[in-house]
C-alpha cells in the first residue's frame, strides 16, 4: 500500500442522528470506528466525509464525525439555497470544505439552484461543488459546469455513454473522483488512463465506504487496480496529491 492516501469520498452513517429514507432505502450503520478499522491498515490519513441522500440537510452527524476523525478530514455537505452566509462561515470553521448536489438520488438542492449556490459558497468560503450525476446527463450541462469556479464529479460519472463528456470536462479542469468502481458500467482501468491523460490533476481516489447500494462494494484490490492502470507516479497524484490540493488537506 502507498504510505499516504487521501480518501476523497467516504460516508459515515450514525443512526443517532437524523436519517431520511430515500425511495424507501435506509442504510445500515457505519460508524467512525467502523471506518477507521477498515481504512487505517490502508495508509489513509485524511479524507472527505460526504453527505448522502439519506442525510438530507442535517449537519449534526457530519460535525460530530469530523471531530472524531480529527485533523486531515473534511466535510462535503448538502445545503438548502436558503442557507445564510453566517451558517456557511460556521460550517467552514468546523471543517466543511465542499457542497454536494445529489442529482441522481436527491436529498440536496437540484439543478435549478446549482449555479447560484455553487458560486455563492465559493465566494463566501472558497468551497467547490461536487456532483453525483449520471454522466449521460452531462453533455447538455458542460457549458454551465465550466462556468463555475470549481467542480468535481463522483464515481467516474457512472456511465460509459457519458465518458466522453467526463473527459472533456476533465480536460478543462473539472475533477473526477476515482471511486465507486463497482457502480460503473465500463472497464475502470482504461477509463482511469483516459482521464489522467486528459488532465493529470483530475483524478482523486475514494473508497466510497461503506458503498451503500453499490452492486459491488469497495475492495482493497481497487487501490492496486488504480496503481496498475496509472503507474506509481500518476497513482500517487490520484491517491494523494490531487485531493490534497483540492480540499486543502490539513487546513
């Protein structure tokens, strides 16, 4: 295993905090202790805890998780368009560093709020915006996304049909999370090579733990798959350097 990995996409699911069924689905508990037990042997020393559709606009679980995980971990949250600037600054002080738009599952503000809210959070607290979206929907959104100050796309975009759009966006500076390999409908290795070739700064590895609703959960072999696909130097960028810069690791 590499000596240091930043896990750019993971979830903490604590039933002690509000959970909202999404299309009838509620995930099993996955605590900070569960996460640490699985990831500490992998060399993961920082990461981004991402709010899921089933957590809606609740911030309490996220702040509690970040406090327990400690320095090096940041939050990716979902917020209503009505969020105040004071609330943004308080969340920023508590370690939140990005805003998520869950366009696939819901639970967040949707497309009609994306541009204005993405610009406001970047202006106020320097956050980027993260999109959980099927890449088949990206072609008609490319110009709008490229007009935003900073954007990332979850799970390699999910669909082979939309991969050309992911590559075009990556080439223009959009980041792409190398996570959820069991969610996509294409061969991961060649796609990783293509995205890295389009922009060496684009890829950011994530475990996607606990891989809720994924056809195949994260496996330790996924890290080796990435290393073999990219080679050690490029893999180090995807496993550490790119996310370190994008999230402001340790800041």
